[in-house]
């Protein structure tokens, strides 16, 4: 079936390797707030691919990737010089270099296509990627670079962590901060280059950013974040490749990025503590408990007014104070054992009375409020004088 | 004079000669001499843009000086790294970084650990002991973004403590922290001084200079004055360092009060005023 297909096997293995390397290295790029560096490096690879093609005279993978690495490094150096020698901020420097190199790349691409060379075919696949063009021999290159990335991150783990978190302190310890930063940047450039064939220069940045951003949502420590990021990268790659292999001839690269984006979306929404939904839920819960406290103190003050601890307040009256239905809040308070629904003949509508625990809780709330500021005692009923 | 490779002014904890630092041809520090004896709790004060942080960073080799020599206990900084501790400005790092308080403190041991070695049980124990000294032992597993500003500053201080240094540089450790933390930090700094260590603190609050510190350096691109606090903390020096801004910082009556007791301002280090 699907998995038995030689080409699909190759594509999936390539996607997994790419997902691991870009996931691991992307974690550091994202934490160093250099998400866009990957984007710049990817776009800067295009003129290199064209240069490699012109020099080799044919579509030879080695020379294409060599060219990509060359112009990528050139772009990285240019960003570094701009940041150090001019007053440009990082985003502006990255943006300028990105567009310069991409424009250069597109001009070269159209130049090559205009020469109507028979072997030019598929060079524009580097724009959006063409996973099916990956060969078994390419996998060795991808595997080698992935292994190198994993080995370097393992060996220099604490150094990479420190220069990412606190480069000043790292420098005071005598760590070669610039050399380590350059090493990380070079590794990201390598990851970008091996991803070009699969996802293309335009979308490659997402391979660097997406797994790391998704992983960051689920953990508070760097170690699990990096592992999870590699896992997300590999999963996104596999699922995307499988979907594209279902035979509707959909592009693999963009599909991988789409799957990855779904992972990011779910993580941003649903992850505990950092997720948007979790945040909303927390805030709603807090607001409810605040409202509940207000209702409780209202009942308490009504009971004071009537000199009856167990004074049954009519629900309609409580509703009227708040201008909204309070049934749900009262039921919640009842579930906590703070109020109880009582019958009050001859009326048949709902009445609520404080329980013993509810009275103590209301007194406690009012006491703490009074402690801070008498004016914060903001209950709808004026305290009887 | 002895050759540079040998010990230079070994009786001083920090000795800086003719230090000049410039960013894009604009001088940030101009021909500074610094002499700090060992065993003092020293403050560096000066207006915004006076180069206080830059002075610390260039002593630590984080900023490349245009000119000048730096000695820690008589030797160049490169040879004395293990004897120096550093607390950067709290705002210089991203506190949303995925790590715990204890993990940040163990970073202070990376220098001693060296390459390739991993953080082990011993390092974690050292970090926990340091967290206890700053009253943060209960927060050791806490994600650092969940800590308050004062707690983050204490974590940074604990990281410097595990460095077990002889000379400490602290960049605005009291900025934006609560009163309890400020008191705790001052107590720890005093304790370190009493152990014979030297502490050099960039400080922003003139009101507390005299009560916290025993050595003072006033900076405004040039070194305005340095010496013991009672000698240096004078109305003349404050005016020289802060210029017109002093009116915003202190009332005139405060300055007059400073002027009245006696003329102690004559005791300024001679080097500081001879610069032009």
C-alpha cells in the first residue's frame, strides 16, 4: 500500500529528518527571538541554488545545495554587519537582506529559464518545494546533517542554553558567545538548505518556527521543549507527506506546513496555562467566583436587615438587584453548601437562605474587604445603619 | 612599573586605567580611572547615559574598550574570571524563557564546570543552598516567568552567589524590586562585604547611597569623584555629576544640608578632576 511505495517511503523519511533537525534548531532560533532569521536564510538560498546550477551546468544536487549554503552564509554575515555597524533594528535588517537576496534569486531564476536550457527543468520547484524529487542518496545528506545538529546540541547543551537565555552573563563567564551564536546560525542555515527541496524557500521558515512555537506551549523547561519540538516536526512532516501521497497530487511541502500550522493552532488554543482557551476559562471562573461572593454578601445583608440569619430571600429580588438572572450563581453557591433553597409559604417561587457556612463565608469576605478599603464594599444593598 | 603580565596594583580589588569606550565614535566613557580597594561595598551613581552599565560591561570584557587597562586583584580580567561574579540588569533577559529558578542559579556554575560536563546532583544542591540564602528555596521549581520582579532579582543574586567570587559586579540590583527584597539584597551584600569580598553596584537611588554603601563613585562619562562615601557624597560632586538634573532629584534644601556640616569635598581622588 501507501507505505510500501518506494517514493513515499523516501519522502516520509526525508520529512522526518527535516522535522527533527528544524525542530531542534528552531527551538533555539525562536527562543533567541530570531524566528525570522530562518526566513531570511531560506530566501537567501534561492540565488545560491541558481548560482550552483549555472556553475555546474546541470541540476546537480551537491552544487545546488553548496550554492544555497554560500549565499545563505553571505546573507547571515550581512545581517550581522548591518546590526553591528548601523542603527537598524533586527527586524529591519532581516527584512532588507531577505528581500534583496530573494529579488536577486528570482532575477537569476528568470534568466536561467529564458535561456531555454533543456536541463533547467524543475529549478522553480525550489520556490515551493517538490518532495517527490528527493532521492534515496539525498537522505544520507539529510541524515548526516540531522545527526550533526543533534550531536552539537547535545555536546554544547548548557552553553547553547546560556547564550540563548543570558548572553551577557555567558560572556562574563568567558564563553565565546559570538562563536557559539555563529555555530547555531550555521546549523540553522544547514537545516534550511536540506529543507529547500521538500518545502521550498517561501515556506521553509515555518518548518523552523512552527514546531518550536507549538512545543513551547506545553512545557516550562528547555529539555522537553526541544524534544517535543523535534517530535512535532517529525509528526507534521509524516502526516503532511502521507496526505499528499493519497493521490490527489497535492503539493507535499505546503501540506506539511498546513499540518504543522494545525499543531500550532491547537497548542496556542488548548495548552494548559499558556493556551488562549485556558486563559479564558480561568478568567471566567474568577469572574464567576467574584459574582458569587457578591450574591452571598447581598443575601447576608438582607438577612441582617431582617434580623434573621436564615432569612429567605426571594430569588426575584436578588435578580432585580443585579439586573440579571442569578439562578446559576445561586445553584453554584448551593453546591458549595453556602446557601440553601427554602420553601416559604404561601409563596411558591424560589427562596434562598444562607447556611451556617454561608454566613461565616459572607462575614469573612466583608471583613477582608473592609481591611483594604471601606469604599470597596461595593454591594448593591446599602449597609443598614 | 612592572611589566603588564605581572601583578599590577595588587593591593586594589579593581584597578582601571585610562578607560575610554565609544559607540560609533561617540564616547560613552572618557578616560576613566577606577580604584576600588578590597572589602568595600561600592556604589556607582550617575545620571542616565552616564555609562554606569558600560563601565561594568567593559571591566567584564563584554564591551570592547577603545583604550585602557583593567586589572582585578592585580591581574587582567581574563586570568581572574573565576574570582568575579556578575549580576546583569534584570531586564536584559527574556523571563519567559522555559526554565526554573534553580536551573537559572546553576548557570552560575557553568564557568567552573567547563565544557562538556553536565550539571549534576552536587551543582543542584549548591543552587538550592544559594536559593535558601536569598529566601527563595520554596520557588526552586517555579517557572521563572511566574516569579515577581523582586523574586527574579533574588534568583539572579543567587546565581552570583554560587559563583563564590571575590569581586562582584551588580547592575541595578535594586531597580524595580519591592521593599522587602531591597532590604534582603542589602543584607546579603553587607554580609558578603563582611566576608572580605568586594562589591561594585550600579545604583539609581541617591537617597539610599549613604545608608547602604561605604564606597562611592560618581560617573558622568568622566569619573567625577570616587572614594569613601562621606568624602564623595557632597553637594559639589552631585552638581558636577548631575548638572541641572540635580534639581529634579533632590531639593535645594537637601543640598544645603549637605554643604553645611564641613568642607569634606576636598578629598576627591585627584585623577578624577584632572581630565579634559
